[in-house]
């Protein structure tokens, strides 16, 4: 198990999980969002390749439309 901080809150996941899998488990797949890992923006094209490690910090911002 690894411990991650996501938007300042602690979460636990299995070892070897990647950003895309975390977003899927959080029901955020397909949403317009920006993701930062340890202070660096992760492009959407890298979500599946970006493996997470114990202690990583994610900040996720979901775009909200309106009019």
C-alpha cells in the first residue's frame, strides 16, 4: 500500500497505481481537469504512464462550466 495526499487529504492505494487509475477510482475519468503531482503539471497524455509512489502529493482541479 502507498499513501498519497490528494487535494490535502490522505488516501491509500495499492502499489504500482498510476494517475489514470486513481482518477478512475475517484470517478473523475473523462472530466475536464488539471492535475499536479508534487508541484509539477502532468499532461493528460501521461496519466496512464505516471506511476505514483508513497508520499506523492496530487492536486486535482476539475473544470466547472456555467453561464
